[in-house]
């Protein structure tokens, strides 16, 4: 989500004649698009601002903008203004589309601090300066209504708002015509997508997914992120029956303990989650699965943690995004009793990684000798090494005689190094 919003900010800058530079010292404007999901992200913002302050002192006319989730938090913008008075523009998540106006004011020497408290409508037609490559991001909705106890997203992104299906499908078609081979649909919970088409007919996520995958081209349609409680059978069947939708699903579990899941306000049990996995594998036996797992949530016991390990061992994920609980102000979990000592959380986290590494290695070694259709997305000219993903989301490195980025290739896995796969293009 943040990557794509940065592309939109870059589109506004591009429309005003700014060119991108990889060197901060060369920049006439620096934009920090922030995240606040975890404390470490906020600390990195403040660290970067400390460095930028020195740049600002040495370069007259340098414009500094800070925006995004961190600034949308209660009183955060005011704190940044007080701590970093050299920042010229501060705005939140609800008014990205107004960045051009703020920039015009800053170029005239005016300071801007504008945080909208309500999210308003979805904005269409924003210019986007997309990163070069194979994949393009497409927002289908904004905000979240789930209010998980640990998550600040509903507080900084607002309630769920879905884009009109016609606007989404038009954007997808234009991207395909422009040469993109992979489209990723974005939402905090894509399964909650719900809108109406121009004829007043309801369009849910399954129907949108089906229509977005129906263009007469060869491409891959991915999506992120899903919520287990909303991942319905009709979505599973659309994925299974459409050749343009790869068999890869990211389905965050967060915990394997029913007690912790209830405290998290996740609205499903481990049994219900595993039932979803069983249904997915019924229709897609070779599906690639990944998940989010958190350790150290308030009151988590050793028994709760072992439930999580059992879940991981039963599902056998291809990949895990693992986190230690990070308390976020204004969330329900922030004030909960039973905060876990960091040393205990660190020890559990290490055991979690050990279990998943073993599973990942076993799954990787089981792929040696097999062949897969790979969408090539990277070429390293110096070494002649290319990389690409299988339909199940596994990354394979292989030698090519030229840059074949954007092409679909048949690649045989020849060996592995830990969980990294290597192969050769089949002739």
C-alpha cells in the first residue's frame, strides 16, 4: 500500500517537472511517506529526519515533506512540527491527492500542516509514476473495519471504502496494454470489497476478481491482503478455475491460540482457520501459502505459543512474515495488562524462526528436479542471472543469455542453497 501511494506522490511531482534522484544531497524536495504499524518504523522516520535536518541547513530552498500513516495518528503531526520545525509540509493519509497544492504553497515559502480527520470519498484519476518492472499495484479499496486489537490501521486509514468496479477494471486493462504482466490488487482486507456497478448490481470481491482476470492476455493477477474470516468458498473457486490467477494465497493467521485470537479480535478460531486451509488445498493441492505470525501479544503463555507452533507445523507455510508484538497507542492492546517481557518474546521468536526455517528447507528440497512456469522479473546484467516467481510464489534464480524480464519461462529447479532455489531454463 505504501509503495503504491509513493508512486502516486511521485506522479504529482512528475507532473510538476521534478525528476527522481537516488542521492539525497541532489534533491530539491524530500518526501518521507511514513508507516506506523510497528514502533521501529516510526523510529526510522525520526532518524531520517535528524539526517535531513543537516541537509536542510546546508541547502537553501530544500523542501521537506512528511506524510502517511504516522502523521495521521492523533497529535502526531503536531509533535513532528514541534520537534522538527524545518519540515515544510505535513499531511495525512486522507488527503494524498492534495500534495500538489501543498507543494505549490511550500515553493512560495509557506508552511503546511493539514491533517483531515475524516477519510472522505475515494479519489479517481490520480497520476501515478509507476516503478519500472513487471508488477503494477491497483487499489481496490481503502481503510479497514476490523479493529484488530493490535492494529492502528483503522485509526489512520479510516473506514472501508471500495472503488467502483469500472474504474478498477479500466485501470487493470490499461496497465496490461502498457506491458505489465502482473497486477496486484490492494486493500487492507480485499475480501471485504463491496461496491455496485453502473447498473446498480452488487459486486463483491469474488466477482471483481473474476472480471479482473478475464482480459484476453497472458498475465498474473495477485491480491493482498486477505482476512481469514472473509475468505469465502467462491473466492477460492474463482482462483482455482482461472488460469490468470496464480495459486498463491497470503492468509494471515497471527496466532494459533484461540484465546489469543479472541483477545486480538480476529473473529475466527484456529479450527476455522485450518478449515479454510483445507478447502483451499482441496481445490488447489499445489497452492503456495504464506502468513503473518505474531509472538508476544499481551498475556501470551507458553501454552498459547505452542498452539502457534502446532498451527505452523500443520499448515507448513512456504513463507512466514514474523513479528514481535509492538504496542501502538490508541489500540486496544496498548493498555492491556499482561504485557510480555521482551526477553521472553525474543526467545519465542527465535524458536518460531527455527521451526519455520526447517519447514521451509524441507519444502524447498522437495522442489528439486521439478519444472515450473516462471515470470521473469529481474535481470542482473553483470552476472547474467535472472530471477522470477512460480505461480505458487516461489522465487527461482537462473542464468539467461539476455534480459528476459516480463517473459514467461519454463524453469527446472536444479539445486538449492538453504531455502533459495536455483534452476535452468528448459529448451
